[in-house]
C-alpha cells in the first residue's frame, strides 16, 4: 500500500489560507493589516496572492509565516501559485498551459482557482498538464455568486485519472465578510515554507469551511476487506464520493449528529474522497485516496 494518511504522519497540524488579496492588487487591506487579521484568528500561515504580484514568503513571528505566492489570470482562467521564484512573462497571460509550464519549471505548486465562478469546464481543466489541484471551495465566490463549490469539476477530473488535490480558500478582498470562510489544515513537521510546500505537494492536508476531520485510515473490515474509515467533529452527513455510483451517503437522524463513517474499498471506485457537512451546511473535504495506491496495480 503506497497511500499514507496524513493523520498517521509525524508532525503538527497548521491552519492556513492560500488565497488572499491586499492593496497590492484589488484587496481593501494592506499586506500588514491582512497578516495581522489572520494572526488574530489563530492561523499559522498565509499566502498573499495578489494578481500578477509576487509576494515573497517570510517568518512574521515564531508562530506565523507567509508563503511566496501570486494569482495569475488571463482569459477564462485564474491560477493560484505558491513557491515560485519569479513571475512568468506577461506575454503568456492568455496561454494557461504556458503559464503552468513556466511556474512548474521553478518547482512551484499550481492550482486552478474558482473554476465554477470563471465558467471553466472540467474537460478543459483535465486537459491542462502539471496542475497540482484546484479550489474545491472559494468563500467569496460562494457569498457573491453562489459559485464557490467545484465538486463536480473535481470529480470529473479525478474520474479521468487526473490526480488533483482540493483546496478551500476564502479569496478575501475584504468586502463581503468572506475572510476566514475557507482554509486548509496541513500536516507538516515544522512551520517553515519548505515543509509546508512539501506537505502540500504530498497531499498531506485537508480542506474545510468549519468541520474538523480528526482521522482518516484504511482499516480491515469484518469480512477481511479494506475499509476507508473517517472520524470528524459532529456533522449532519458524511458523503464518500467515488468514480461513478460506488460511493455512500450517511445522514444523521433528526436532532442527532455523526462523528464517524466508513466505506468498503473496491478497485472499480478509482478514487474515494470524503466530504463532511455540519448542521450549518459548512463542509470539510479530504483529499482523494486512489485505489491503486491502496490495493496495488
């Protein structure tokens, strides 16, 4: 079994937001004011991702750092990039594959931002080479237009064999109360940019808009079959998504809540990812577990 649960890895959980705007582009708060807000809210790290502005990461204090980041956008796409050394030439602006190739050559991480909001079909995303993942939830897009979720885009790409992790972000511009509405919890051995980027690259994180995922493991069931088992904070439902109709939805009884769910694993599922939804409708998302990594080729 090649898959490793982030909950079984050594290290600590660090809370952060990878999509944040400031007065360096179209945000309403200065970089320092933005950093101060997230520190006050108990975050551990932040990426200032202003449009076509490269903001270097730095250690702000002993318990808070920023990551080097930017948001690159052109006709029909927005790309969230972390860990790059230099911006691509602006002449590539409307060529998303060329932009991705440029940042990946630097060893950076590249994520499609808010694909539902930009109207980018999942087939076009699946055709892009070198992506690390996508925003499965974007707080400001959900508040402003109701287009913050990208579940179907994500599953469509995963079903074609693409391996993409899922981010939750707030994409705050400081105008609609969206700040803090989406974040990621990263499992890393230390609070450094290098360690966090490595953990993101390995998929050692989960995304959330509120619920807490407490464990995710492959166990052996009563019949000897492998079972994916999830433990979370009290939720109204837990949904296991797979390729095609091989998943499972578990709903709590009225007035009750769930803290655990499981799904027997079969090779035909291709992938399994889990979504927890609390009584307020807020969600948390695991990254996909790929069945070939659990069951072998």
